């Protein structure tokens, strides 16, 4: 095997290099159209057509149960006392037993959900209320799934899942 030498001038900034017979010696720019086509195909595959995913905006829900990461299930005595409504402007309203609250929500991607700070009334709820647990868990909700008329809110780190059923808007 004999190696061919390629030379270039110092003005182009390309150094001397050895080339094997049959090796492509074109410019890296020759691959730009291929890269552009591959990038366009990748982005097209990631795009979600409008209406393909269900949105939380304009929906209202009542709590059915909470199932902890340890398998423990807690159900509210009165579902109507525990509700959440998502507005199209990125705000939400909640009723956590004897208290009401309002805050912001956002979905950074499919089935992702984060709640912002929440303003909440501070009445003392009766014993057995899920108020304190919901207030503690709410900032740790990270994802959701809507299926068969139900909304499932999952806490980060497998902390548990809140199951809600659809309810009329307040």
C-alpha cells in the first residue's frame, strides 16, 4: 500500500495529512445537507400535532383516592371537598377540604406537570382531613395521565398517585 500525500497552503489553515487510497477527502461541509435532512427528520418525529395530546386546560376534577408509593390507599370522605380546576391561562383553583387555593401550573411536555406557588386559605380542617397531605404533596406533582375520564397526578420519586374523576366546572 502506498500512501498519497495531500498538501495545502498555510493560508487555508488545513494541515498536511496522509490519505488512504479510496478514502473520501472532501470537505466536512459536503455533509451539511445530509445533517440538515437528518435533523429535520428527527424534529418531525418529535413534533406532536395539535390536538394529539389531551390538555388539562378547561378541566375540573374531584379526588377519588391517593395511593402511596408504599401501596397504602387513602380515600376522602367527601369527594366534592377535594377538587382542582385547570384554567386555559395557566392558573388553577383547588379546594382542599375546608380551604381554597389558587396558583399557576405549566406543562413543559407531554404528560409533564408542575404547579407554581399557591395562595391558600388557612382554616383549620377537621380531624381526618386530607388537607395537610395535599398541601404537602402538591409541589411534588411532576406528571399526569388522563384515561377513561380520570386524571392521575403522579408525585416525583414514586411518592404516590392521586386519582381524580371528571367533575363539572365550578
